[in-house]
């Protein structure tokens, strides 16, 4: 008990009326009261002490929490300032490299697409050029062959003409510009023997009269194949088709894959012109061989 409280209590006790009590009773009562007061005073001190402890603990906890939070922020700042580890650096570099690789792949892909497109265009142009060159070459070939064949026909040398005949298809003879399935076809060997062949063949039907054209090979040659001098034609055409008479020219429809060389002679008037058409097709060896001799003359 505090000194102030003790003195105050003793003063109040002494002021109490004594009545008829003895000194011993008074002292005993005084001692009990002092003891009781000390007991309650201890409780008050303990309560104050516990309160102080609670406040201290709370304060310490608050200080600890504030310190912990401050340390955490400082740790984050320190961590942010720290350089990346080797693994983190490698991962970052890897991601950056991957992005750059993808960007490069995209650029490379575009470049490859452009190159492929340019290669395709170049290839197409090359193929077109080769095709044109092949066509020009084939036209040159059939033109040169035609010059030789015309010369052989002028000399009635069918054994030489036979060398140009297509091995599989043979040689078709048509007296008119309109080719028919009824036209005669001879093998190269048969053509080579024309000069000595006395067989009379039906070569077709005469235009106008309707009579059969019944002639030997050399008679047919004189009356239809070589009526004019085609060594000096007025016109020579390659793969150009003209209708010069009332009869339809169907050579292109009948031989769609062929080259055709026409020798045309105008004659002295409009009724004695004539043409000979030499028709070529390619064989399995890629050679242009003679498959037809088609004549044209003025008809009614």
C-alpha cells in the first residue's frame, strides 16, 4: 500500500468513535482493516501492472509489425536493384531471342514466298519461251521438209517421198480440201512403190459429176496431186487456213495436232488455181512425219 493511502486510512480510523471498546479491540480492528486495505491495494497494483503489460505488448507488436513491413519494402527495393541471376538472364535472353527468331522467320518466310513466286514466274516464262522455240523449230522443220517433198513430187519420185511418211499412220490422199474418212491411206512401203503400181484405186468422188475417181497412183498424181508447178508457188502458208472455194476446209478439225504447209498457185484466172497441203504429225520419237497430201482446186 502506498504511504499516502496508509496515512489517510489511519487518520480516518482514528477519527471513528471508540464507544466502549478496549484498546486491544481497537488495535485488533485496526490491524484487520489495514490488512484488508493492503489486500485490495495489491489487487489494484496487479491490475495496473497487467494493464501496463498489455499496453507494452500491444506497443511492441505494433512496432514489430511496422518494422516488418518496412523491412519487406526495403527488401523489395533491394531485390529490384539486384542484378538478374544467370538463369533469369538466360531466360530473358531466350525469350528475346525467340521473339527475334520469330520476327526473322516471318521476314524469311515472306522473302522465301517472294523468291518462290519469282522462280515460278521465271519458270513459266522459260517454259513459254521453250514452247515458242519448239513451235518455231517444228515449223522450220516441216517447212524444210516440205521443200524437199515438193521437189520429189515434181520429179515423181515417190520412193523418196516415202521416207517422210508417218510409220504408223501412213499417208492419206484427199483430192479435195474437205477431208473424208473414205479417203485412201497408204503405208510408206506402198507409197514407195507408186511408180510401178498399176492398181486402179477409187480415190473419191468427182465434184459436180459424182463419178468415182478411178485411177492408178501415177494417174492420180498427174490429175490431182501435181497439176501445177508448186516449186514456184504464188503463196506459201504455214498453219494458216483459208477457204478458197465453195468447199469447206476441214484439215484443222481432222488433224488438230498437225502442222500444215500449203503451196498455192493462182493460175491464169479464178477457175484454174490450185493448192497442195502437206500435213505433218509428230511420231513417238518426236519427229514430224507426213500424214496427208490434201489438194484443192476450183469446184462448182
